[in-house]
C-alpha cells in the first residue's frame, strides 16, 4: 500500500475507509466531489439541491462504510448520485403538476385542519432545530432563512465551505428524521379520512 493517501487507488482507499479512516474519506470526497457535482447539475441544474444530494450520498457512504460492497467506487458514487437526482427531478415534476392542477373548492373544515397541521409542523420544526448543536443550527438558519450561499456563510463565520456543507447536511438529516413521523402520520390520516 502506498504511503501517500492521495496516490492510492480507489480500492485501497475503500479498504482504509472500511477501517474508519477519515483521511481516506476526505480523499474520496475531494477526488469525486467536483465530478459528481457536474453530473448532478446536468440532470437537475439547482446548485443547492445538487450539493445537498451529493453530501447525503457521501454521508451515507461514511455511515455504511463497514458494510459497503462495491467493485468500483466511482461507479457506485455516480449511480447513487444519479438515482437520487432523478428521484428529486421526479418529485419536482410531481410538485409542479400538483401546483398547476385546478384546485378543488376548499371547505372551512379543511382550512382549519390545514392551519392546525401547519402550526403543529412549525412547532415540530422549531423543536428539531432546537435539538441541533448551536453552530449547526446557526448555519442551517443562515442557509434556509437568510438564503445565504455556502460561501457567504463560511465567510461570515470564518470557517471553510466544506464545514458549512457538512453542518447543513447533518442539520437537514436531523430535521427530516424529526419531521418524518409527523409527515407520514399526516399522510395516513389524510388518506384515511379523505
């Protein structure tokens, strides 16, 4: 095995990654991030979405490092990013169809129910944010509420853009997990009482 991590093959890096090497993970990240971003952007040209999905894929790779069985790391990363981007694109198209569809008349009961769900969702969102470490929460709010780019946040907080990207990925994952049960339950109740 080579001494310099940057000179290692994907297979060697993958073996180190499986042993928990953060340096190997960072090298894999640095080696493939730009290429994956270009691939993702061709499918769905939205910078923030592309970045979030690529970070989700890398986070998944890190979390599943001991059980990942791949012949080609590059192919695995490309396929994972491509599939997630296509899913995002399908979701976006479905959302556009729903937005452009003719709305049905809304009853006052539905309005009250929607308002209660919205208040409950906002309450759960605030609780999910409160659970985050202060730095992660600050970065997530700067990104989502102030609509600052990763670079602008990094400049303001005097940290690297990679730190910003990692903190946003961690924050979004935490919020999705916290809100997931509520959204699933709301969907089930809606379809049951429809």
